[in-house]
C-alpha cells in the first residue's frame, strides 16, 4: 500500500461527509437516471397512439421502438469520447441539451421519419448520459459512499420507468402519445440546470493538466480537509499512466481483466431477461390470464414498476456494507428460481383454455415476476453499473465504461428484438428457462471472476490489476 492512498480511501470520518457540491453531483446522477428510465418505460404506452396516427407497418413499429437503443449504443461510445475530452460534467450538459432537442422533435414530429430521428437523438443523449453521469458520480463520491452513489443512479432509472408507466396509464385513454414523449423534456431541462451547478471531476482535471482547478474543486468539495493528500493520490496514480488514452488502449492486455469483468457484467445484466419483462410486461400478463388492458396496466405498473423502485432501496442500504459480490450472487439465485417458476407456470397456462380472469398459474406468474424484479433490483440492476464504473484505471476509464455501456445497450437491443421471436420459435416456457440458464452461468462466472470492490478507493482498485496480486475472488 502506498502512503498516499491510505488517506484517500474514504475511511476517515471527514471524507465521508456529503457536502453541498457532492449533493449536486448526486443530483446529476439521479436526474440522468430518471431520464434513462423514463425513456425505457414510455414507449410501451405511446406505441398504440403512434401506430394509429401514422398507420405504421410492423417493421416501422419495431423501428420506432428499438432505434432509441441503437441511438444509445452510438451515444454511449460518443459519451466516452466526450467525457474523456471535454470532461465528465460537460458531457452531461451535452446529453441534457441533446435530450431536450430529441424530446421536442418526438413530441411535434409531423411524420414518422422525424419521429424516428427524434428517437435516435433521444437515444444518443441517453447513451451519453448513461456513460458520463455514473462516471462523474463514481469519480467524485467518497469511497465509502461510491456504491450508494451509483445505486442512486439505478434507483432513479427505476423511478423513471415507474413514472413513465404511471404517465402511460394516465394518458392512455386519450392516446396522448405526443404528451407522453414530450414530458421527457422536463428531466432533460433539469439535467442541464443541475449540471450547470456542478463542479468538474478533479480526477479528470488532473488528467487534463489542470492541477490548480483540481485543487480548487477539492477545496470546495471537502473544505477544511487535507486535500493535498487527495490530490497527491490522484497524481500518483496518473503518473503511473502514460499518454492520452486511445480506443486501442482500452483493449491493452494490461486491462484485460477489468474489461472482461465489465463486459461480462454488462451482458449478463441483459441476457438474464430484465428488459424482456420491462418492455413486454403487458403482453406477459395478458398471456398469464390478465385479460383486460386495465388489469394488465395495473399489474405492470405496480408489480414491475413499483416493485422495481422499492427493491432498489435494498441495494442502496447494503451495497457498501455487504459488498457487491454477495448482492450479485444472491440476486441471481432469486432471478433464476423465479424464471424457472414462470416457465412452469406457462406450461400449465398454455395447456388450458383461456378464461376470463387471472388463473392460479397467472397469479403464480405474477408472484414469480415480483420475485424476479426484486432480485434484479437489489443485485444486477445497481451493482453492475457500480462495478463497471469503479474497476477501470483512470487513464481509460471514460472510454472503457463507454464500451461496456454500448455492449449493455447492444445486448438490450438483441434481447428485446429476439424475445417475441424466441417465444414463437421455442415457446414461452423454454424462453424463460433459457433466461434462467443464463442466470446459472452468470452465477458461476461472477463467483469465479468478479472481485469485491467495496470500500476501496479507485486508486487501490486500479493498483490491484497490475504488479500487485489480484484481489481475492471470495
Ligand atoms: C438496466 C436497464 C433496465 C433497468 C431496469 C438497468 O440497470 O441497465 O436495461 O431497464 O435496469 O430497472
């Protein structure tokens, strides 16, 4: 252990204080999450009205739904560049401005091509925000709060999804899809406002050669503390890194281990099925015997949207106390078991004639989906974003997080595109069992490959990848 890092690990009482500037950082993280989540949740409600207005073909329905994910994939790569070149905070501001433009474009689009353009712009902005905001939070949060900061991002995503479901339910009767999409201007404007109040990340400032500004920011964030040691720790780590990061540097064999961990987590978060359920909850509940749209919306809003929010608090409470690994491993057990049960429930649902109201198997499906959402919300949801944002060395952090985020969106795109096809081809039960199988594979891989990072400073984590022995996996 170097003498500079010990004072930077967040173990000292003083450095755990959440000062005003840190609360603004938290505000940025939260608003970015709201924007991400609202956007994830809103399309399921808006789609019907859009379909009717523009008489969309099946292909265009898919384009309107999924191109936002493609925009996000590109946006997250651009976000890595923006965050590394212009700073974490400025990247967040760019995301907020783009989001407002995209939201307005969607809400007033006179034809479907402009609507799709709006979806792409919104997607790109969500991609940039999804990279820049958690990174900003992870770099500024004291080590002892870092998990909670990024978990707050996840909480905000879930609140965004829940709000979108509520807005969808409230406006569905009149098919006011323009308003549903237009409401997202609000988090966009908020993001710009909160971002303007925020400080830049001192880690990024040092990297950009702006030492004096970094010192000034540290003085603002932790007034009256020994910030010389903090600055020295940041500089010490950056000294060991040579040159400006290029995209190639992200794939440097020296960082293979954190890269594999981040990409693996990004993929497992999606291929275990979360967004199949978030996007298609109404259809799943319909298939499970919730016959009226009102029953389906109710089940989706509360059993998926509401439960997702509530259970994320479990992660916030425990992520920095129990650590990342126990949450991930326990969550995957719950998710896998729930998916097995949903698969069995559908065996009996599909074999029986359609009734008018939820059947026993339908209720079992509802309960199992609640267990699934709870298990995801305290584990893979928040912990994956936390770990992705804390394991990379500063030199490549922005771009590496961007690559992992893009892979996450790419996997989300594939799952949401393939889900309905899979159900047609291999049936509902087998599809859910396939997700369960991925939970099992993910469990074994995480058990073997993902180290515990709780309570360690970013500098300490960084040092653990090279030279010094790797962190224990248990
Ligand atoms: C995932 C999203 C998902 C959300 C659900 C996030 O961590 O990245 O794809 O929709 O959690 O709460």
